[in-house]
């Protein structure tokens, strides 16, 4: 978990426009730890896709370095260990799913038979093996997304880069995909996932990288972020004024006659509970108040505007 | 090399579809019609006892239909549209992303497309050219003339490969550097017209003759067409009898060095330049 599988250093990308140049990535540096799931977040136009395409050697950076497994990202050996699922579903629509997957699998260096066998396994696991005789153009958007996911993971890559993987999927299919992502990470794959669906990311990511206007805004473990975003402990009792007096050592805020908020870390919840019970107060509920990841990121982005 | 073959085979496999079949059938049928119309006119003016002249007329008519039609106008229209979208469509639709993020270099991708298109059109031309003589035989022309028609087909087939090789290189160059297919197609058309028809148009302006044969015929002098001397001599004499002067003739005869430069060196240099430019560009 400590090895940096992807290392981006001082990445700069300028796009030439009619009137001068536009800097899309501005000295961006971050790393992705082996075996982790990293949520790559930012508003539209933040530079997420440009970063991903630079990592994949599709866009040539103006300056800076990208190392994957300690090597330059453009090396074939490196590319064979990467799986990529772009945001937009792109297919050779006239192809059959197995034909399409085997073609991409063999381009990744797999043997044809092996690619066929593993494709079939994945299609079965994803519940789309009944569509073998259907051309991709006749697939539903959900089925297309699943085929698209399979092509990214087919060759058992060590680094999987997913750009908006669950867009246009129904909740059930979203859950299924999140489950597979989690399983792949548990098996040792590293996943960099870019998504606008923060609630969904919150369920699976270990780290969060936020960028805006091509600059790194945040690179943090999710848990640390949650701790730092702690908004105290909310206590619901029969007498909030008395509870506030009992908890003199803490900063408290009385919301109404039954509710007060204690400015304390989540691990102090038991101490507070014990103290209030000792004084004979009737405690109806006690919970830590946490901001959602969405709100945390929104606040960070606002701060950096 | 393996990746180049895979990209090329995928191109061929995806394009051997109903559209290609319709194209083949259309060219076959229209070629047969043109062939029988042109030979029926010639028959009436010839001495039927002179087998050599008969042979020349069948082969000559077949060669003219081949040059103008099978590997002529429709061929270039079809080829140009394929070429114009060959790279640009893959990049704009995103299918190129999935290939280039795998251990496939940009060089392999471009070369795969180049060879895929060249082989695809060679295959299509081959199907048309080698199917026609047997069909002509089935439709009543004596089997005596079929070997010379087959030899003409063979000459046209090789000529088609060279045309495809040269124009595929140019077309892929346009498609990989210009995003708008319409511009690529237009440029290709202009180039094709410049290559074949401009000298003729200039000459026809003076003599009001429209028979765009001589501009093609440069290749006939280059090719080892010793096996169809009657056809060639017929075309040459036919052309010369109509042509205003021999001063505006495209490289006829062309020196082997010029032939080598046009047919091999030029496409290879074009593809190398294309590879260089494509390796520098961003695939967005």
C-alpha cells in the first residue's frame, strides 16, 4: 500500500488557442498509492480529463513528468498494465461484444483464446452473456457501459483508470460496478476514478484528489478528510440546558430545549454519553455530525475560488 | 508487426459488409454493361476472321472499362471517402483512444490503417477483376478470349495496388492531420484530378475530344504487360489517332526511376511524415 504506482510531477499543459495559449494543467503533482482507490474530483474544465489523457500518453504535456510503475508512461510495457474506460462510450458499433473484447484483449497482449475465455467469464459475471449474438449497436446504454468496463479490466491491469464509470447507469447497475471496483482493488489493482457522483465515490475511495483550474487543491485520505470535517456531536436529551452545564469542559451550542451540539471529536462520544448518564439525564440519541464528502469538496473549491 | 496486422485485419473485417457487397455488385454490373456496349460497337467495324484484332478489341475494351470504371472514377470516390475518415473518425469518435491506450504505438496504428485500407481495396478490386472474365464468358463471349481478359485483369489488379498504395498514403496523411473529413475528401479529389485529368482537359480544350485514356496509359508502359501486346498497341494507336498531339502526355513513357519515385518513394515518404506529425499531436 505504500508504493506509488502513479507519480505525476509538475505537470503543465498549454493548449494553443487562436489568441495565445491556455494553461489547462498548472504544475500539477500528486501520486497514487498501490492497491488504493483514488477519487479524482473537480468541476467541469478543472483538467481531469487532460490529466488522465496525459497519464495515458494521449496528450503530450508541455512540461513535467509522469511515471507509472517507476517508468515513463509511454513505454509499451507500462501501457500493457493499464486499463482505461473513457467517459464517452466508444465502440465499433457493428461488432459483436465478444469480437470487440477479443480484439481489444489481443491488442493488450492477450492470447486470442485467453481473451475469449476471460471475456466470456466477465460477461457472465456482469449478466450480459445472453447478448452474445447481439451487435453492440443494439445494446442498451447500461449493457454498453458494462462491455466498456470489461474492456478496461479484461487483461487484469495493475492500474485501472475510469472516467465517469457509472454515468447513465441505473442504481442497481451502479452498485454492481462499484462492487467490482472494490473487488478489483482488494485483488491488488489500483484504481483512479474520476466522477461527478461524489456520494457514489464516498462508498469506495480510499483517497481523494481534488483539482481545479489545473491545480491541485486537495490530496488526502478519505478518513482524514472526514475527521477534519467533523462538525461535533449532536445530543438529543430531555434537558439540553442542563446537559450544557454538565459538559462545561466542552464548547456547546444549544439548538433547542432537547438538542445541543458538542464541539468534540467522534472518539469522545462515549465519554460524553457516560457523563450525561451519570447525571441522570435521559439521552434519546447521540451522533457525530459529519459533512458529506460533497459538502467538504464544495467548501474546499469555494475556498480556492 | 503483430499489432499492425491486428489493426489492419480489424479494419478489413469491419468493412467487409453489405456496403462493400453493394459496391462490388454495382461495379460488376455496370462494367459488364459498358463492356458489351463498347465491344458491340467495335465488332461491326472489324474483320471477324482476324482473331488477333478480335482479341485486341476485347482486351482493349476490357482495359478501358477497367481503367475508367473498376479502378477509375467510382474506385476513387469510394477510396477517398474511406481514406478521409480513416483516422479522423477514429480520433473524433474515441475508438482510437482505446487502441492507443493499449500497448499499440501510434506508428503501428497508422501503419495498420494504411495496410488495412490497401489490402481491403486490393481484395475488392481482385474480386471484381477476376470475376468479370468468367462472367463475360458465361454471357456468350468465347472462352478463347478469356485468357487475354484474365491477363488484362491481372495488369489492372497490379495497377490498382499501386494506385491504392500511393493514394492511401496521401489520404491517411490528410486524415491524420485534418479533422474535417470534407476538407480531406476535397483535397484528395483535387489531387486525383490533378494527377489524371488536368493534362487531358487542357488538350481537349484545344481539340474538343474527350477520351481520358492517355493520361492513364503511362502505367501501361511501365508495367510488364508483354503478355497483352495487342491490347496495348490497340490503346496506343486508338489514342494517338484521336489525340491532338503527343506533346501533352503524362510521362509516356515514364522512366523506371520516375515510376519508382512515384509509386514507392513518394508514398513511403508521405507515410513517414504522417507518422512524425501524428506522433506529435494530442489525441483529445
